[in-house]
């Protein structure tokens, strides 16, 4: 009996809907990382502006800003957008209603704010 159940699970194709909760969990992790980076970046800008340019700390803050953008914010933003649309596709766009449209407006607003922070 156990061998037959193992064969059933081994031959079963892994469907995208079987991984829905994994996609959702990683989406939440990426969103939290994106928001943490977005909240920390202005703080680095304030520290950066309060120090003289000849100081070594000035160069350190510039390096920290670049690494935060390159290694945390950008991958988290791309990952959260891709996994968000993947979750919406698996759930069904028709089933989402107006809450999905409101979330997309908020995401667009965050992307606009991020583009201003990059300047």
C-alpha cells in the first residue's frame, strides 16, 4: 500500500497551484525586504548629507547606499512584482476584484517614489 502511494506521488506532475503557498510566502518575504530597504535608504541619505565630503564616512555612506540599492532593494522589488503577478495569475485575475487594482496603484506609487530616491 505504501509503495503504491509513493508511486502516485512520484509520477504526479508538480502543478503551479501546488506551490501557491510557497509563492505567496516568498512574495511576502520580498515585499518586506523591499519596504525595509525603502525605509532605510532615506536614513542613509540623511547621514550622508550631514557629513563633509572629505571625510571617509562620506565614501562609506555612498558605498552603503549603492549596495543597498543593488543587492537588496532592486532584487526585492523585482521579486515581489513577479511573484505578486504569479500569485494573481494562479488565484485568477477575475476573482481579485477592486482590491487588486488598489494594490497595483500602491505598487506604482512605490515605484515612482523609488525612482525619485534614485535621483
